[in-house]
């Protein structure tokens, strides 16, 4: 059994991206500035927690290919008797 913890997208326009995901039903949960380098915006569907992280790197004008995705994987082992 596995579960998506969250996924991160690096965006060039934070407000436009937030508006797009809001139209899909995501709600803004919190913004976290990272010094003067970036702003992380966490969004989630109602009652589901922060599943989406939008990262805006200040000063970046070109997209980056690095996009982390986090999963939780549960190992269910049958007990030996």
C-alpha cells in the first residue's frame, strides 16, 4: 500500500499558478518564504492536507526540470506463527 504525500512544482508565476489550482478545488494552506531565494505555497483539497507544493524561485525566468514527488510506502508483512 502506498500514498502520495505531496508533489512539488516549480513555477514561474506563483499567483497565476495558485489561481489555476484554486479553480481545480485546491485551497491555499500556507506560504513559506525561504530567505530571499524562494517562496513555497502549500495547497490541498478540502480535508486532505497539503498535497501540492508550488515553489517560486525568485529571479528565475526559465523552467527547471527538477520536480520532487513524495510517497509513503507501507510494508505489510504477514506474521509467521
